C-alpha cells in the first residue's frame, strides 16, 4: 500500500513538472518538481536518495525565498480569487503566489519524506 501512495505522490509532482512546459522559464520549475518526484519514486523502488533530497530542498528553499515578496503582496491584496486569473500588470503577484504555493507543497513533501518513520 505504501508503494502505491509513493507512486501517486511521484506522479503528482511529475505532472506538475510537465505543466511547466508552457511556462516562460520552464527549466527551473521542471527540475524542481522532477527532483521532488524522484524522492517518492525512489521509495517505490525501496531506495533513498539523500543527495537528491538535499538538492531539491535547496532549490525549493531558494524558490520560496524569491517568491515570498510576491506571495505577501498577494495576501495583502486580499484578492484571493485572482489566483485563478491570468497575471496582469495590475496583479503581478498572481504568478508569485502560484509559485509559492507549488513550492510550499514541494517543501512539505520533502519534509514528510525526510522523517525517519516514513517507509
């Protein structure tokens, strides 16, 4: 059962990486989400990838730091429905908010897989 859950998590992050193909800067985002996907995928194969986890964690942390100001602007705007809208010149924080949320999900995943009680 654990292997199925690990596989589902890996597929979710691989899909997140694939969605980035239409992004103006896909390389970073595809690399981050693919690296995160590699961690649960390794568990499916009964392996651990501590170096990949550390690299992915560093990439996620760097992205979160960069996205924080835009995410704060999003929160301050109180225009929470704009997360579903296209980014416009009057709402530049929309993209940062989406990036922050995706990276936060990646960070939570990596933290969950770094705990010793995970199989």
